[in-house]
C-alpha cells in the first residue's frame, strides 16, 4: 500500500514481508530522490537509475544508491495500522 507522508507528501510504502509483520519505508530513492516502484519479487526498484532495496529491511541490494530507504515505525491495533509521522 502506498501512502503520503504528513506535511511533505513524500511517498511511503507499507509492506507485509511475512505474515503479521508490517514495515513502512520511504518511497524516495536515496540516490536521486526518484519514487521507487511498488515492491516486486522482494525488492523496491528505482526506475531512474535501477537501484534496488530489500522490501523487508530497506537495505540497498543494488546501487548506485549507497544508503538504505528510511524506515517508519508501524503499530497495529486490531485491524488498524498506524505509520509514524517521521522516519526512525
């Protein structure tokens, strides 16, 4: 699921890498700021320069990016997920 960060409108992706585990990552590539594509085959891929990031950790899988995607805390209360307003 794709959301917008409060205040900035930057893209945030909420993913469930395994049952019951939810993560949220900035959708802005740390190389040049392009919006990464929705996750596919375990990775977010940047369409501008082909950097790839792990969908469960945000870690760089392939450059030219050298920094992981910023992670946002996600809390769950019943069927409701809440994403922190700022990255961790």
